[in-house]
């Protein structure tokens, strides 16, 4: 086909195109804007060397890598930060909330996670400068001290604890609470739309939806005061969401909450090397999917993650300890990869539920990396194909 | 080593104009231009760039269309779709000017309602004058498929501009 000419049909479309092209166009960009762009581009180009796909995944924003283990912490906090970034139309201006954010010395909130088919989990999160975090979620209490490079996980029911060294995480030297917020804030500069008003906990509230990487986060604030009331965000790859309530900036928090010494009477349980989660790859995704599908009698489960039914099956399998450990490692690494992947994509979806392992014709999972012209398509026999994006119907709000 | 200063200097004005033509707002065009260059940095890390003009034009167009869609969603709530794409009048005669400005604004509104690929292909071809081959390269599709996208885009736009198709948020 000769692409160098096109028909100038005297129809309304051609007329409209001419009208648009003939519309006044100011001189631009200004030299200052070009200089700003050049500086930004140079800075971005120097930020890191050319990377392969796997390297890019490995070097994702440092704190999003924690998502594998503390996803349920990151997402609610991200939503909290979102409201500080977005601000409101009432009394809170961007400058004011930014100042508030940068000057915050502590933060707390409660949260609830709901995933269809799984028990609801509730938890509390606390942050205190410099770089300390405590998250009470399900059966665990997680205490992270970034300056000390230590992560302590307590299991009160069994009176056990795990100590994890996070000093070998890439970029750990640069991590602090402010970095944490700055990175999340940058990640949340997505499209914002208004959701209107509704009653939230008896208060007239205004809603905003932030959409980044196709993931939505809803923020409800007091329509009169702009104070945050409720935040909701989705969990990737599942029909689940997290609700955040009771957000408090600068609450008085006792240092004892962040004590890294295990309570008396607790027994130490060997911890996996956390750094092993940082380099999860597509191979780990495939390995984990194969493992959970095998557990599920050769049929892909509802979501690409362990659920209570699969956990029961794993227990009932009575695997030798080494094999059990290997299976758990596969599942954890699959989760590490799957949980950060959406942050790099414009579109992503899982549709494996009920597909038989070995089905080479049915796609079970696909995603499109930002600015990529193709989708990465994973089939039921766990082989990959790269498919032209024009042939795939986007499934996310900003997909395609 | 990529000479980014040269690339920004050489292609910045065209990228900015591409964005401005769709967004009709200087601040938005500035943001869109910067986003396009930053995205191009990422692309250049993955693969060698053969055609900077086409790459930057495609990214700027895609980002500008995204912003148009965002405006459409916001203004739909205010029940004032004209806000999406107000175009200043220009050209000979006040009545003709006003008519053209309105038509151009309706075109932008309609483009924002097309499927992404169709919208991108249409803008790259008819507003940025890219060839079918360039569009095909940038969108990662066969050249023949560009024609299909353009045909579908024009058909849909014609219907939207003629008022045959109800304006819906997409």
C-alpha cells in the first residue's frame, strides 16, 4: 500500500481536519520550556544505564519491590498519599498538603482487605520517622526499621518470630520514610476524576478516583473540611480491594511499637533470604503458576495466588519438607513478580480460572508494558507469545 | 551516547505543536511534550530508535489523546462537552471562523471517543502527516492494517460529526 498519499474527500471529516489544522497556533514551546525538558530528559537518561526487561523489573522503584511481602501495606499507604497529592476542592490546596506531607513525622491508619472467596483481613499500620514502620495484619506483626536494615515478623499465635536482613536490597541505603512517600507520590500522578458526593460514615463526602497503570484508587474526603475519610483501592490480579480508614497524620506513637527485640518467650523461626524476592522473573511467574495449578488438580485457580483452598491442599499433600519449602518458594516468587508487574503496565489481566494446564490455545494471563506496541500473552501450556496490541481488547480503564 | 539536547532542540517544537493542536492549552502541551521525551528515554533503553520524529510524534499524540479523554470524562459530569476542546477562531470572515472553530472542537471531541488505536492512527496521519509505513512502524502493526484503522476512524468520526452516533463517554 502506498502510504504517501491520502484522499482529500470533501466530507465533513476532511473539512474538520482542515479547520483544526488552520486554527491559530501560538509560538511554542518557549526556550525556557525546552531547557526544562532538556534538563529533565538528561536527568532521566543519566539515572540508570540501559536495562533489559528483567533488569528493569529487578530495578523497579525500590519500595514497590516490598509489595511481594507487604503489598497490603503499600497499597493503602499509596492511597493515603494520593489524597495528600490530589488535595480537595475545599480547604486543602496542593501546596498545603505537600507541606503537611513533608513535615509529617508519623502516620497511622487502619485497613481491611477483601478478596472474593477469602476471609476478610483487617489491620493497622503505623509509620514514624526516621524510617520505622509497624503493620499488624492477619496473624502477623511486621516491624521494619529501615535505618537498621532489619525486618522483624512476629507470629503471636505460635509465639514465633522471624528476623530478616534487608541490607542487601538494592538501593536500601537511600530508603527512608520521605523517600517512601516521594516515590509513591510520583507513582500516583495519574488521571484524576471526580466521583461526586455520597454519605460516608454519616458524613457528606466528595470522591476522587486516581488511575495509574490501570489501577484505580478511590479517595473520599469530608466535603466541608477536606479531611480524609475513606480510601479504596484494588488488589492486582484478583477481584479484591483494600479499604483504608481512620487516617491520622502526626499521631503520637510510642517508640515501643517499633521495638525490634522479640518479646520474651518467642521462639525464632528460620527466615527466607528476603533478597531472593527481588530478582523474581517471568520464569518465577511460570514456576509458581505451574505449582499452584498442579495443586489444583491441573486446572488454573480463580486467581494467580494461594487461597485457603489451595493452602489446605498443600497441607493435605504431605510433601517432604524440602519439596514443601520449594513449593512455597515458588509461590512467593510468583507473587513477588505478579504484584509489581502492574506498576509497569498500561493493561493486564488474568483469565486462567478453569483452564486446563497444557492448553496451548487459551490465554490465561496477559499484560502490556508501558509504551510497548505488543502484549505479553501467557497460554495454558505456559508458553509466551508477543501479540500486536491492536489485536487485544484492553481490559483496564486506561489500557491500550 | 545519545545527544538529548540536540534531539529536544530539533524535535521539541514539533512535539509541542502536536500536543497543542490536540489540547489547545499551552500548559498541557508543555506537560505532554516533557512526558513524551521522558517516555522516549525509556524506549531508547529498550531498543535503538531509528526515527525520533515518528517516535516522539506517536508518544505525544497518545498522551494528548489520553488527556483529551480525561477532559471528556470530567466535562461530561458538568454536561458541557464543549469544554473538552475549545478551539479559537481563525481564518477569513467571522462567521466562517466561528463555524470552523466549532467544527474543529467537535472533531477533537469525536477523536477522544475513538478506540485508542484508531485515534492515534488518525491523528498521526491527518494531523502529523506521517506516512502509512511510519505509522505502522510506530504502532507495531502491518502497513495494511493502518488503512483499516484509518477507514474505521473516518467512518466513526463522520458519524459522530454528522450527529448520527450518540456522544458517549468511553
